[in-house]
C-alpha cells in the first residue's frame, strides 16, 4: 500500500500564505514575535503622530508670505500669532537671497549663483570614475580660477567686489573646496613623510599631524584670527577669509594625511618590492606605482573626510566670517524677524543635508563597488 | 601713516559688526552711523572728499584690537571704552572721547522692576570680552546683589536670549540698550533702568607710535566740537569761510593760520568735513536722536551737564 | 653543519657599507634631504618667531604669564570649584577646564550608551526599528554639529518662563532657565559615604578578579553581586546611618526672579550635552554595528551549541571579539566629543575656550590665551589616547 501511495504523483504543497509574498515579508520583518509586534505598533504610532504634527507645522498651518504695513515694512504679526502652530516660511521668502549670498551686491547676485552651480558641477565631474585621471587636476585648477574671477570681478565688465562683501553659500563651498584642493597635496607629502625612513622628516610629520589632531578646529580658527597677524612682518596683511582658509587647510591636511597613510599601508608589500626591483628611484616608485593605487583605495574615506570639513566650515561663525550659517543668523537680526530661528535653521539644515547626504550615499556606493572589485 | 593712507587712496576703518545708530549697513549695504561718520570725517580731512575713500572693516569685540595692531585697519571707530590697561598694554592710543556713555540695564516692563538694586537673584545676559562683563561683576559685588550671568558671545544672540526670557535683564552701554529697545516692535514693553553703573568714555583708537595721525584724528573731533560751539554748520560753513571775521573761526575753516599744514593736510580740512557731515551736534542729531538718546554729558561744556570741550584752535 | 642551520635570508645583517660621499649614495641623499627640510621648516619657524617678537615689541603688547595672578573680574555662571569674580585669571581658567571635562565626561558616557543601543537596534530584525534608527543616524551625521547645537539651544529657550514652568513632579521644573531637580544638602557624612563607596568599588574589582581566578581553577562560577552590594551599598549606607543619617531635602521653589535651591541643569549645558550626545551617538552606532558584524556568525552558532543563553553569548563570546574592532575608532570619537565641546562658546556655556578667549580679550595677550587652549586640549587628548591604547592592548588578541 505504501508503495502505491508513494508512487502516486503528489502536487507539491504550497507554502503557507503567511510566509511568502508581501504578507510573509511583513510577518518576518515586522511581527515575528509578540514583542516585535508590540514594538512595531508603538513605533508606527509615534511616527504617524509626529509626521502628522510636522506636516501640520510645516505645511498645513504654515504662513508663506506676509503683507507689508503702512510704512512698507513687512508686518509679521500674523506669523507671531501663529507661533507654535505653524511655520513662518515668510522669513525664508523674504531673506533667502541674503541667506544664500550675504552682503554681496544685490544686482550682482547672479555671480555667486553661477559659482555655486560651478562647484556642484565640479563635484559631479569629480565623482565620475571615467574622469579619474591626471586631467582632473587641470579641470579643478580651471574651475577654481573661473570661480575666483567671478567672485572678485574687476574684469570683463564685472564690477570689482571686495572680499568683505562675499557671503553665504559660496563662502561655505569655497572654504571646503579650496581647503580640500590645497590640503590634498600637503597631505600626500606629509603621509609619505610619516612613512619615510629619514628620522628628522618623520618626526616633523608626526609632530604636525598629532599636534593638529589634538586640538579643536576652533582653536586654530582663533589662532588665525588673532595670532596670524602677529606672525607677519609689519605692513604685510592677509585678509580674514584667507586666514581662516589657511587654518582650514592646515587642519584638513593633518586629517587627510592620516587617510592617505591608511591607503599607503593597505598596499601590499609586494608592490613596493616590485617597484624597487625595477630599479625605480623613490619618486618614480611613489609617483608611478604607489600613489595611483593607494589614492584609489582611499577615495571613500576621503569623501567622508570631505563631508566632515564641509560641516566644519560652519565654525567660522565663531570668528565672524559670513558663511551660510552666519548669513542665516544675521538674516534674523532685524527686529521684525527676530524669533524665527527654527525656520531658518531648518532651511539651512536642509541645504547642508542635501550636500552631505549626496556625498555620503556616493561614498557608500563607491566603497561597496571597490570592495566588490577587489573581492573577485 | 597719513602718507601711507594717501598713497593707498583709502582709509581702512574698523567699525562694529552692527549697532543701530553707531554703525550699521543700510538696506543698500552702505554703512551709516555715529562711529561711521568719524571714519568719513577723517577720510575727508585727508582726501578732501569721502567718495570711495573709506573701506569699512566690520570687527567683532574679540578681534578689534588685533585688527588695529596688525594694520588690518588704520583706525578703530567702534564703541570702545578708554581704560588704563587698554591704553597702556595694547600698543594702542585713544585719541579723544567722542561719546560719554555708561552701562545700564534693560528689563521687560512686565517684570515690574524700577531700580537695578531690585535685580537681586536675577539672571542677566552679558557679552563676554568687554568691560561690560567686568563692570557687572564689580557692581554686583559693591551693592551686594546676587546675580546669575549668562555669557553669550554674539550680540544678536544676547538680545535673542533676553527676548526669549532666558534672562531677566540685559546689560550693556545705555546707548546700545536704547538702540536695541528702539529696534523692538513695541519699544514700550522694555524699560531701561535709571541706574548707570559705570563710566564708558568711548573714542577712536589708533596704533601707538604714529603721533601725527593720532593728532589728526584727535583734532578732527575737536574741530567738530568747535564748529558746534561757533555755530558753523554744514549749510553755512562755506559762507562763513569767506565772510566770518572771528579769528578762531577763520583758523578752523582754514582761511588763516595754516593749521591744516601743521598736521600735514590741506588747510581747508575742517571746512570740507563740516560741509559734508555737519558739526558734532548735527552728527549726533542725525544718528542718535532717532534712538531717543538725549545729549546729556555729550552736550557742549557751555550747556549745564555737558562735557564736550575743544581746546583752542591756534 | 652549523652553517646550514642558519637561514641566509634572516641571519646576520648585511655588512655596513662605508659611506661614499656621492649623490649616488642613498644615505648621503637622505642626510641632505633631511638637512634641507629641517632647514626650511626651521627658517620659516624662525622667521615667524622673529616677526612675532618684533611685532610684540613695536606694538607694545604685554607678554608673560603675570596676568594669571591678576583679578579676573569676569562672571562665570557655572562652576564646580568655588569661584567669585574677585578670583584670579588662573582660577577662572581652572573653572573653565573643569567645565570642559564635565561636559566631555558626561557626554562620553551618554554617547557610548546611546550609541551602543542604537548600533544594536540598527541590526534588529524588525524592519521598522532598523529603518528608523538608520534614518536618525543619517540625519545627525549629515548636519553640522554647530547648527544642531544652535537648534537645541533655540528650542530650549522656547520653553516657558520660570513662572509657567513645566512641572511634572514635585521639585522638578522645566523652564527656559533650565531643568531644576530636587537634591539634598551636602554635608560631611555624605563625603565619607561617597569615599567608602569608591573604596567598595575598588574592592569589588579585586574580588571579581579573585573569583575569576578561582573559577579558572575549579570551574565553579561564583556570584559577585552579594559582595558588591555589601561593599558598595551596605557599608557606605551603614556609615552614613551611624553618623546620624543627616538628610535635608533641598527642593527648588520659585522665589523672586528664579528658582532657588535644588540641582540646576542650565539650558546652555543641557543644549551642549544634548547636541554632543545625539551627534556622537550617530557615529558610535555605526562603529558598534560594524564591530558586531565583524564577528562571524559561526561564533554565535558555536556558542549557542555549547548551550550558553543568548545574553551570555553576547557578553562572553561576541562582545570581547567585537570590542577589538570597536575600540580604536571609538577612541577617536571620544577625542571628538572632547574637541567638539569647544563649540560651547557659541551657545554661552563657559568652557575653557570661552574663558581663555575672554581672558585674551581682556588682557590683549593673544599668544598666551591660544597657548592655554592648545595645551589643555593636547593634554586631554593625549590622556584619552594613552588610556584607550592601554585598554586596547589589554583586550587585544593574545596570540601564541
């Protein structure tokens, strides 16, 4: 009997409805045990509750513009009455150009706007692997020159704009990007120096890296604003922005040097030995064999470090330089707009977030791609 | 120094980062105010005109002295109090007191406080790195009042903290309080207490070691005072320069005496300044009266209670 | 025969070649390079130094450390050691250092706890939980810390005033003046009890070591908690009771402008601590997650196969291995908290940077002021690094 039943063709039993398809997914990932179900429900409740609260504040009850009063000044009383219930986006509406471009001459705002677009374009081009060649350095040099010309003007019929009047997002991008562009070569030299067999050079590099990494960026910025002027001979002066830029380059150089050193260490010893066996000199070996490989390895951590600087440039607020955050804070000094800090912070936060999130997603993707390639 | 400025074609003038009535950029981004007028006056005395002759460098309380020491600015016209230690240990010179101020307190009217002594136990917002902070500590000790300080770096954050109710009172120079108060939507909601707890002689600073430039800055101030004393105004200055027969007026306006040359500038230096900016009284009225500030000690010595006095022009 | 026993590759060093005075000799080049670099760096340093000296003299800027003995006259809102504006600058700076340490230490502890919890939750099998934690981590990591601090400070200032304070329990008040908590009057016996508790903690540590050693010898696990309770709780409480059990509750109450009595957490400190903790926890969570993932699944399975309960698997098998991966990056996060606490200056918490900054402003002695800040941070950084390196080497894999 058993033989007959065994030999009969039996239709395969279907998996229980609750373990496949979206229901199965929900059960496995949200309601796998009673504790899990409880957590899911509680969490979902809070998410929905706060999401509704936020939508109410940011959109439903928000005020997007305010009328002018008799004297032609904006009348913000409707916003004040609405405080706590809804956002007052009117402050952004009114001040967005000031927040983005600071005290740059109003009719010339197209120049910093183009500069911002150029910066974004530069980032996108640098992110594409097919441009990872020596020519990239030339592209950077060219774009940064165009940016400098646009900001200062004085040629091609663009009026000259002194540095004291620059402000807003371009300053943030300038500090971060120029910081990286100049810190990178410095970092490579220091990283090589730290791995050098020559004791004096090694000691100098270690001293520099550890000293800078041991103190907060703020102290370097203070140094730039109150001590640099003492370092220079009489009559020689460099302006505030440049001093802050130098401090950021020195700071970035130390951190990048450690990233690059990581790449140098990750390279297998065989590469060094093979290069030496070919009879290459130190600089040939480094420039042709070691660096091209090591730098490729460190691109993901390099992007992460860059995100860090990008955020850290906001510290120039403390020494009174007009970056994005400072411009945002200055925008709400005017008495009628005082008290709408949260709206301004949310907006500025969004700008920072867009930049940093894009970069961090990119670096995560790149990392997995590079790892994938190596694992094969 | 005067030659350096002349060769450069511009006077570098350090001003504050924004204080209503004293130095603030207007909506077109043009600087205006009492302190700013002193920058303009010195530029006019040197160049004869102020058109594109002044470059304003906004300085925070923290970097103002460094900026002047290092030559980033030629002069500092920025509500800075003249004290012994600043005069002697910073390598800077105070030229003259162009504004007599004093430190006071502002509280919300709803608090019902009428005198500073009632602030026992109160939380007070104060900006660090200024004499204000030290005065507050000195005062609290001398009248045995217990206060809690909240020390915030940026001026606007201080005011924001006071308005948000983080502090019961906000303390700074009375002129600064008046400026903040007048900027509020309902100024009457805030009271400036009658107590003034310190002397704050404010003036223009220059680097130590260049007496000629210091002399010029000092005498531009005296010239403005003398002009008010003799009734020389922006309107009548040009006329008086040719018609007035009082010897001192003639010397101020450069018709006789050659006083300008003694300082290395054109003899018509004060005439140019007054023609453009008016005398001390006019500068004061234009910039400070809208804040509701009285002349008080800043009136001429000829008025009772006035302290502003110019030495003779001869 | 003995010749063959030595592997010629690892044996004696190659004979030292005599130094040839030619550019072709690597060592000669090395020496020349070093002299060159040291010379350039040295002359730049000398140039800067001589400029500075010249400028200080020409500008008549005072130098030296004499100002440390002068009366500071600056009001400080929060202090751990008694302070009055009549005290010296030195004292004010000490207060600043302690304030920095206070926020750094509490921040490190809280960020580690929160970061570890978040890191474990990110690995949760519950999709919603891991997604919410992931979103949180992404948001805090992608916004500047300074902006976050300003945001928290603005939110805390938006709380109601002291007269309308939020009052969830007796003696607890939350207002824009900070958080007020009930406390009790600190008296002599409390010091003794605290001291005994510390001694008890040290005692517990040694007891635990001895118990472990015995367990290694005979395989018997010994409970530690009874001894710990006696040493750290019963003895100190007994001593406190024996000394008369002084206890005067100190409940905050609204008097005049503000609350009097009780324990205060100021909005400045609170905003700084909140910002630092939430920000750094985002980074620590990622480190912890990576650390746990680095322990292979086989370790879990093997430990479970031995019959260990899940909690003990985590404690005894997975964590010790994960820690080796976690500790080095964690050290740099601890250093970051300490360095980032310097942002206090933006929201009015008086840490060392804020006080040194005011000092250099009042005395005009910029070099000394900046030097103080740098030395303090270098000392703290170095101490944390040394401690963590010691800990790291202690838990490092002992290889045969």
